[in-house]
């Protein structure tokens, strides 16, 4: 079976405690570019932790997922999925909640 080619990934900046959501066809190369500061939008935000990586067989579906995760509703869902993964930094990710909806994780408002 052939491995799906299109990847949507989420990085978490240890510097500014924000997420970066991206799409690629070569995950290892793309993460290396982020780590080496070769990506203008993320270079000053290093270092990163890879929080999530999803593979898709279709470019169209992968790009739709990336756009969803960047939307208000998608960011809220992402925050709920990953809130336990960022440990004590759960309060730092409340910047993703731009809709005014209160989201809780571990009985803490985010």
C-alpha cells in the first residue's frame, strides 16, 4: 500500500506559545526548514514541537483540512484536541479563541 502523500501539520512554538498550521508533500524536509529558520514566517518563533501531523491521499482534501484548522471553528477544535499536550501552557493557547466562546480544559477556561 502506498503512503498518503499530502500532509497537514501543526507546530507549537516554545517561544511565543502559538500554533503554526501548514501543508506539505515532504514533512521531514518542511520541519527541517522550520527548525533551521529557512521559513520567514516562523524563523523568529523557534524552537517548535510537532504537535500533530495528518496525511491525506488528496491534495484538495489536505488543503481543505488546513484551511479548516486555520478557521475560528477549526482553531477551537484544534485547541480542544491538543490542550492536554501542551501541559502547563494550556492558558497560553487561549489566543486561538477569537470567537468569544469559552472553552475549558482541565476545568480551566481557555
